C-alpha cells in the first residue's frame, strides 16, 4: 500500500509557494486570514468591509454612512505601509509543538521502496488581534470574529481536514502595548493539524552512486561527481 504524503483534505494548491508545507503553521495562519476576510466581504452588510487587493489609505474619504475599510492580514505581513492603518485585524500564531501519537511517530513502511511514513499532530495556538483607535470598535470587531468562528468551527474543521479547532476565547479590550491611543482585543483558540512525512533509506542511494561510479570507468571520484551533478 503506497504511503500518502499530503493530507487529502488540505492539498497543495496550484501555484502555492513550494517551501510552505500544507498544514504547516504558516499555512494555517494564511487559512484563517482568508476565513476571517470572508466574514467582512461587501455582500455581508457589516459596518466594515474588506476587499481583495486593496490596501487602505491612511485617511478615508467618501460616504460617511458607508462601511469602514478594515485591514485583515497575517501578523507577519510584508506590507509595512499598511501596518499603522486602523481598524485592523491581525492573525498570528503562538509557540507550535508536534505531539507524538505513535512510537517514533512511525505510521508504516513500504517494503519494496524502503520508504517509511511518519505521522504527528501539530498543536498551534492562534491569536487574532482586533485593533482600533476606538475601544468600542475594537470590542465589536473581536465580538464579530469570535462568534463567527464559534458558528463556523465544525464546518472549518471538516472542510479543511483539521484534527481539532478549539472553541475561541474572547479577551478583554485593553490599551495597546506600544501605542496607548489604540485599543486591542484578542480572540484566541488552538488548532490541531495532521502532519505527514516520509523518509527514504540512504544506504541504497549510496550504493547506487558507487555502482554508477564503477560502471563509468572514471578513476577520479571527484571528476565523476562533477560530471554527475553539473550540467
């Protein structure tokens, strides 16, 4: 039976960055950034609106009765010019661990190829920070996100193949740590995701290199290796 290396419900998407593994902490942060953005789409009729590809300007103009733009980004976003925009929602993670669920995390072996499959559960503490220059707005944004995650928790867990999504906790609204003119409210929860990987025995690979070296007739191993690996 072949080993499955990618979670079936959380596959690698076309064009996805190659160095971000599906179900990795970075991928989970990006996933929940998209989930929160969906709640603030224009069609949902909230007092705030998020639009794809739009970086809010430092000041807003337009209809005073219209919805306010809200910035929703992973906390490690590279868009430096938008970090001071308010209101904003930042999605971040805490210290991540991998939990052992089997002896040596071994899930199985594929004898013909020598591949060994391993399995673990990641435990990822999530932190969604709702920031505003108004205390009431920060609290209301966080309340909206908090209940949205409660209501959609089971669907999120089943749709994306997550092992567990805990019930979120709505924190107290407090002055910002760095800027006392802003207010911040945190929504925290934890995610458990499936981690799968495989290893291949190195001995057969070394034996294959030695065999090709002998068959090549080359007497200098350095020359052989250069010819093998340089175009």
